[in-house]
C-alpha cells in the first residue's frame, strides 16, 4: 500500500520540480542605508584631483521560501537492523542575507553571499508509521553551500534527537538520530521557490 502511495506522489513532485526549480522573486524596498558625504572642501588645484569611482554597497535581504523535499538512504539501530529509509515532506525557511553586489534585476539570484536563518520541516511520509517534525538553524555561503543543525521529533512516539543537514544547491545530505529508532542518513533534493525583500546596505 505504501509503495503505491509513494509511486502516486513522486510524478507530481517531479513535475513541480521542473516547474519551479529556480523560481525566485525580488521586491526592492524604497528605504536605503544612509550615504557617506565628505564635507571637506576640495583641493585648490582641481586639475590634479582624480575622480573617485563609487563602490558597490551591496544589498541585504529577508528571504522567505517554502516547498517540498524527497530523500532516501539507510537507517540502523532501534528495534530493527540496517534498513532502507525514505522521506517525503515540506519545509519552510526564513533567512537574513547579505549580497556583495547590488541586486538590480528580478532574474538575479535570490541566494545571498552570506545568510543565516531558521528552517521548519514536516515529513508526513516515512518508512515507518510516524510523521516527523524538525527545526534547524541554517547558515549559507555563496548562495549554494549550506549547513544546518537542529532537532527533530516524531509526535506520538518517543523518537526525538539531533539532526544535521549539509546542502549544495537543491541537493542535501541529512543525518538524524532518534532515541529508540536509531540513526538515519539520507540524500535528497529540495525544491523551494523564494521571495526576497531587498534593500541597500
């Protein structure tokens, strides 16, 4: 019965992947950071003065994303020995990020050069009969490299414990340890279209 359920869910998930794998939107706020003004008088001989090129101040942003993920791997411990492990779920993320360069166009990447935020996840479809919740603190570098650590638990059971996730773009490697259920290691893919509120630094 579960195999049929998974088989009916995966095709729509892959269709969603093709539709919104890189979906992202920007909205630039009208507020800007204060500028820098030099109040000193100019030199008397202006012919020797070299015009200064302005530096790009970069941007900062609040980024919100939500979507789904699918993962598979192996688990060991608990009442059973080595076994297959899979999960299909939903995740929402909120990040504060900084861009080294100004984001000018709507099709620019919504992924900042540095970011820190929080992930919330729900995995209703697992290899056992439980669902799983997790919360993580996540850091990102250069838009595609991510590392998150947090806590997960399965309502209705005693399973709870730490979780860590490393990501490279939409791909991730996740390890969990739950008391009474053992350790699981999964490789997966997350599809999370983003919306960014951007303003100048």
